[in-house]
C-alpha cells in the first residue's frame, strides 16, 4: 500500500526503534527473559546478516522468529543504516 506522504527517515527510524523496544521488552510468563531480546542485539543480528549477504526476507523472518517483531523491507533498511 503506497504512502500518502513522503516518509522522513529520522521519523521512520524513531518509530521503528520504539516499536522494536516495545516488542523486545517482554519476558516469559515467570518474568524471566529466555534470551537476549534487546534492541541492541536485534540491530547487531541485522547488521551481521547484511554483512553476510542475507536477503531482506531472511532478515525479516529472523526478526520475527527470534525477536517477535514483524518488519517490512523499508523498516529493515532503516535499521541497518
């Protein structure tokens, strides 16, 4: 679905960081994290995948599987810059 207005990169990045922080902030039902789901870890994983030549689809699937965040290609691009 095309956007009605142009998207400011700074606004997009800020919005994505907030979304990722909300998504990654949870733990299991006992209040203990089952692994490192921090924003810093998610960004590091994305940068490593980009350096390894992974596709945007693979990166998106990894974020959803490992961090519970469903991101589109443009959102992933904004995070790895």
